[in-house]
């Protein structure tokens, strides 16, 4: 159906050896070793094909036209000038686009009606023989819009704020234990503060892009997605095709961070455009277009109230989070959910409220909920420590819960205290005996024009698992092909799954080939929620163990001619897991400096210590932790998407204005992890590490800035404009 | 118009090039060299970094006509006849690759950095690579790769 | 992008003649205009590529000055050893701009002609008097944290984004031109302008003129010059504010001083009032503060860029103090 995208892995089975009489056991475990990244060779040579890198003969190119009003209707689309342009093959708009069947996500019902629900919504698509002809054609499409008054700004007092039933990931919107007001009234030390985090954009390096073509009624797409199973199912639904008639290939994906966690308009539009012009179509959104079309992290406003007794024990925790969604669908960032389990307290209240604005729908962005939520909670804990004159590491340790403080269920494993202790010692916060040697006074450490300080914050992220399928096939005693529709968005999924497969088969890793990134393999879950390794790995483990058992049991330990194959599905195992609170935890330490002359904030040092179950591959894991912490640093100091309330668009919508950390911003980052054994997770004992690194970083930075300067920043990012004029 | 240029040591020709096309488009869509990536098309990310007459530039901002009779070297042209360039090998060894989309541009940028400064300090490296955004790695292993290649 | 024709200039005078006649645009490094053409901000029918013209020489003049061909790459000039000795502020300004890839491609002449990065100028769906005279200024009430506090007008609050221009203003550089009428030259102070009621004009460059060179006149005080650029991102970002300074202190008294500010106005802002205040005065923090306050008395910050006033004040004091201490 297409030239196959499955490339052989780099390590081939040893050639030319005498035929083995049976499958040999592995001499050593593969999990836990720094197995090199399988596809790195393809990437350093520029040969790894991403969504629009595949050579597709006869491809046309699509370019989108976006709405310029935040709310209104498309009155008319004049395509005549565009169609007259050299090279333009066709123009799609709601007047001529094919009808789609609803699959429940209104963002994907592209070009289905005249309604404009946000600025930047796609209102037409031009298809041409070259990208530049398509762009020139798009400039010539005349879209007449009737704009109405729009409401695009999140405010704490917005009259349309409401409490939803559920928030993201299915959590209840509200939780209450005891009486927070009474707990606060009884407290000797209190904090009541409001924190703000801005809208942020993922800025994965690969913009959302799709190559699509139709072949004998089947739809094939190369899509830069974190979830090709979901994309294929969605396309089948939208285009009313049998599921097996859609194939989505995502062999290499240039980052995602949540923005590619589900199908996005680009993949639907590319399929529509390919059908319109009867040839393959490549649609690569520009960086600027992404800011409206590909999702963002909602801004949040969070009030945290803490009350503690004179001994530092928390009596009350209140966390009220406000965020925005669109007029199209309800997305509620779960910002207060982490406050349900981080610390013990008899009186607790968490709430979420949301308002539907004339804006694009927010989406998951690396550690949705925990990332903005930890900025608020972990800053507030630091404020409480200052107010009570307690050491912030000690304060956290003193409020460690024995069981999940709201659900009263056990933790599958929890080593936050150990992370804090280990980190404090490594960072020089405490000495070898555990005594605090950090001077708690703010604004007293000078280094030339700079004020220097240190801060700490805790991290957490849920350890989720979702059903997946995998296929394991033996074709010879030294040749095992394992397939699972994982997406390697840069995490190293391909590499660690091969390690997991080798151990489950109990064979040397060189015997194992792994294939990922193709919906034709069979259903598997998204590369998101830090659950990829756990979910795919479980299916891989099950398939591989069954395969090896079958070889041993039915074939005397020899792979028969014609091979043996086993397909596994983990739906039942995951459904039947006992109830535990499953989370990874960590502690992050930061040293920051602030120029008294310019207000510039720089981070000197970051240390993260994590307890995240078994680490499959130290090299890829370390890079994941550091990458997460760097994105956290970037969010702490730089990232903000500024919305112009008059037009409803993000005016900082490109990489010139939306600044992410460059190499010069990033200091020495140290990462360590505890050897955590947890039998209640999955057969591999892994917790997931893609997101926890970003959780708490911003608070650690803000707390360090406070320690350096005495200035408490509750509104991210922390920039020189907030510092200048307050420093001496 | 027709553009004649040398790419990775070979004389190449692209026909029917529209003046508004960038060198990046010519390489990717007309010459079959998708190694250089388009991630911002305005010089803000470095993903499209290629050598133009021996100097690293953002190919997205070079008008196609400006490449006429020029010498272009892309990531695809770095490996020698006997395998990977030392910079590419260092990226592999140091684990400096994640999603890989920034990698081709970074490899070219590092290749140039080491040609000009064979023993760069940590701040030298971080400043020299500030034009190459990476969203995955936190740059740590990229800096390690530069040092590794420098010592090679 | 609107279709356009592309030509290579064979000679400077014929290029000038064509541009003067047709309203076409010059193309040099392309690091700004190519982006603006993709965005539809500018849409010339014809681009004349001047990169083949022989305007790349860096000459160290015997009198202590320098003459720099307009097509010299920023990176080539920044590393020139004579420049680093005679005009360190210029070298520092160049190195602080953009990224290595862009400095390799961007030219000295093009740098002086780069357009503002105001977010409303680069978005053709927004109102901008600079892009479309009479359309209104969306920045005044919009996102303007990076925009002007000095010399702005009702019509335009844009800032000039160039670091180099600030250092050139410090040393009273001259811009050499080729116009239809022949060679001409103007000082950078005449070259740059405030927006007033003609914000569509970035500079006073005569129509069709080609910048051929930038001359740095012999300036002994420039040997003790510096450039400090401030920004939230450590590198590869335009300035939130910047200061170029040159100072000559003897026996604790300011013999001579020059100050220029960046990212505060539509042009590089030479701080003449502060300089006047300081010449002959004791080199003390109090005097530095007073001088900065005198210069900044005219500042009219917008809703969200008031931070630039204390920033420039602090920078002035901090940089001058650092130079004073270094001169002991």
C-alpha cells in the first residue's frame, strides 16, 4: 500500500555464526543499561523522515487561511483570484468542503460551517503545485467575515465562570475534607496568595504537518502525531471509513509535549485536500499558524490558602484554580489536583472553575495541571516557610502523609522525603548529617551586581497506564520482531521498548527488532501522560513472555519454520489492578541570581532528584528529566503567550516573540534518581518520566529569586520588568 | 527560473524555481534533501542551518536566486566516505539526540563552531549555539557532544 | 508572498538607477526583508540582489577611523581586530545581536535598514501607521512592553531594533551612499529619525539610495567604550534596553563622555542632555543619576513599558560607574 516506513534497527543479529540449536537466554538484563538510541544514526545524518519528509511523487501542497475575527461568521469566500493564480489546484472552504461525520471534537469539524469560534480558525485551504504557490494563493483568497463582540480574557471575577463536573483526566472538579476555614482560623501561621500563570505554547520543533493520500478508497497519512491509533480512528469516523481503511504512520515525530496528543486540524484538512485534488497533499502549518490551531496551555489564576500550627504541621490546604476553555468544547486544566495528595492536613478544599471564551481550545501541555498547579502550591509552601521561619525542606518533610490524604488509599510507593533529603545534601542545603546550612535570610548574598539565592520545590506526576496491544513474532532462533504502535516523539520509546522486549523474551537485545509508529500495528495508547513506557511496555512484555513460553512449551525451545507470533492486549490486567495512589515524586533545587542593575534573572544551577520507579535507560531518562527541567526553567523565566483582548489572538505568535530557553539560558543541570522498587505498577515497575521534570521547576526558581532578593513573584514568567525598580 | 548550485560536492540544478522560494525549499522540495528542517521559516530556530560557501546560515532566509553558483553543504553532505563525521558520531555517543528535528541544524552549527574554535569553553558553546533551539534535551547532552567532538 | 522578479545587480550605479525608477527593493543578507515578504509586510515587485557588489572591505584608516563596506557581514566586522581596539562598543553591539547564523548573513548596511519588530507592524491584519499610514496604531493600547519611551508620537511607538546603530550613534558614524545624483553621505544622526507624523519612514535615506559604506570617524574616547545589552533571554533576543557608553575620567572628573541608548526610541537615542550634565562634573554616582534623570525627564512610558525608565537609569549609572572604577 505504501513504501514501507519500517527501517531496520541498527543492531542486526550477528551474522555468520553457526545455527543455534535453540533460543539462547540473555546473558544479562537489558533494562537498566544505557542502550544507545536506535534511530539516532538516522537523525544525525538527516535521513529520518518526519511527516512531510517522505518522498511522495506528485505531491501538492496545502496552505491554510485563518479567520481574523474571534467570533462571528464567514459571510463569503471569494476564491476566484486564488484559483487564477499559477499553480493553484483548488481551494477548500465551507461552501465546497465535504461533509464530515462528527466524532465529538468540534475543533476537528473543519470547514463545516460558517461559524467562527476563535481567531485563527481555518476558514479556507489552498492547494497548489508548490508551497510558495499555495502561500501566494492563500494571500489571494478573499474571506468576508462578520465579526461580533468577543470575550477573550480570563479574569478571576469573570461572571461566566462555572464549576464543571470533571476536570482533565477525569478527576472531580471539587474535593473537600473537613473545614478549611476553621482550619485556617485555628492556624498560627497562614498564607493566602493568588498566583498567575500565562498561556503557553508547546513549540515542539516540528510544526504540525501531514502528508495524506487516498488509494483505492483507503486513506494513508504521515502525521506528526503522538497518537496514531487515535488519529486513525478519528479519521475513520470523520470520513466514515472502515477502521482498517485508514493507516497513520508517525515513524519520527519532532516533539509534541501534548500539542500532538490527539488529531489536529492539519491531518483532517490534508485528507480533505488530497481528496479534492486527487493527489497526495503535504500540509505543513507554519510556526505562526500553530499558535491558534495547535493548542496551548491555558492561563491560570490560582488562590492557595495554607494554615499551619506552631510546630509547622499543616491544618488547612485550600487550592482554588481558575482557567479558560473555548466555546467549542470544555477543557479544564486540573491545576489543583496535586494539592489533594502532596501534603497531609486535616482540612482540605480544592476547586476548579472554568469560563468558555472566544478562544482556541486549550490542550494538554507537558504536565497539564501539575505544572501550573505546582507553581502555586510550591510557592505557597515556601511563603509559609518564610512566614513561620521554618526551613522549606523540613516543612515539606514534616507534612508528609502516610496514605493518600483525601482518598485514604495507600501509595504504591512514595519517596518524596528521600528525594528532598538526598537533594538537600547534594545541593549543599544540608550537611552530611542532615543539618540545614543554608542561611534562610532573603536578600543578603551579593556577588558583584548580583543578588544570589536558593530555592526548593517538590515535584509529582501521576503514574498512569492505559491498555495497548503489541505483537511479538519469532522468525528464527536469533530473530524476534516486536511491534507496538508507540510514538517516539523524542523520548526514546523505541529504544526502551526494545530493551523491555529483550528482557521479557530473555534474549540478547541484538536479537530484537522493534517497530513503532504505525497504526497498522494495532491499537496502542498515546505518547502522553507519562504513560507510554508503562502502557506499551506492559503490552510488549506480555506478548514477549507469551511468545517465549510458547516457544519453550510447544516447540522445545526452537523457533519453528514459519515462525511463531503472539499478539497481546492488556485491557483486562489494567482494569483489574488493585487500588493504589500511584505517583512519581521528586525534589528540585535552584540557585538563581538577579542583577541589581538590570533586573535580569539568571539561573546558575538546577538539581532534580526523582523517585520514578525503575529507570529503563539511564541515558534517555536523564535527558528526559533535564529536558523537562529546562522547559520548566524556560516557563519560569521566559514563556508567555500574550493575547490581545481586542482581537483575541496571541500577538506573540512566533519564535521571535515567544521566547523559549536557548542554550545560553541553561545552567548546569544535575539529575539523580532513587532506585525505587514498586511492585504495584506494571510488570516493568516503571512510573513514567516525561513530565515530572517540568513540575515544580518554576516554583523552585521563584523561591530562589525570593531568597535572592526578597521579592516574591506570583505571576509568571519572572522577568526583569518585575524586578527593576525594586532592587537596590 | 533555473538555479545552478553545488550541493554536497555535486553540481545540481533546480528548474522552475520561483524567486520567492527559499534555499530551504529548493533543498527540501526540489533537490530531495529533507535533512534541513523548516521549523520557523524566519531565522529564529536554526533548524535549517546549512553551509553557504562555507558559512552556516539559515536556509529559510536565503532567496533561491542567491544560491546561484554557490556552494551548499547540508547535513546529508557531512559524513565522509568512511562513515559519520566526528560531530555526528559525538551526537550519537553523548546521547545528544531526542526528537531529532533540531539535530541536522545543530550538527552543521557545531561542525562550524569546532572548525573555528577547536576547544570551545562551556560559555563559548552555549553562546555559539544560541541560534539553534532545542525543545527536548535541555542542551546538556548537546554541549557534552561538542566537548566530545572537540576532544576527538 | 506576492510574486516578484529577482535580479542580480551588475553595478552599483545601475542598481541605484533601477531602484530609483521602479521603487524596487534591494536585497542583501535578506535576514529581515525575506521574512517580511513572507509575512506580506513588504511586497516589492522587483528585488535587486546587491550581494555581488564589491562593498565588503574593512579599512583601518590612518587617522584612527575605519571605513566598512556596506556588505560586510556582521560576523566579519565583529571579529575585526582593529575594530575591537578602536571601537570596542561597536564590536560588542554586533556580537550581542541575533544569532551566529544571522550574523553570518546580515550585512552592516542592511542592519541600519532593518525594520521595527513591533508585533503590530509585522502582522498585516493589524492596524499600523508605519505599514499603512493612517490605519492607526494598535500598539499604543496593545502589547508594547518592548516599545518606545522616548521620542514617540501619537502615530507610532515603534523602536529601532538595531544594536549596531546604538554604537554607531555613540561614535558619530557616517553613512556613505550612492544616490541617483552620485555619491553622498550623512551622519547616523541625520540618517535615523523619530516617527512624528510620518512613521512610515524609518530613516532619512533618500529614495533609491544605496548604502555603500559606514565610516567610523577617528574617536579616541571610543577606545574606552562599551555596550551593555539587557534582555530576559540570555542570548538571541532584542534588547529590553541597552546602553553604549564612552567615558574619559581624569582626577575624578569627567573630561568627556558619550552615551547612547537602544530599544527606547524609533532611532538610536544619543543622550546629549546627560552628556552635557556630566562633562566637567565629578564622576560620582550622584552625578550619574542626575544625568540619567535629566535625559529621561522626557520619557513618556506607555501602560506596560514603564520599566524601561528605571532600567535605562540603572544602566547609565551602572555602566558609567563600572567604567570609572576600571579607569582607576
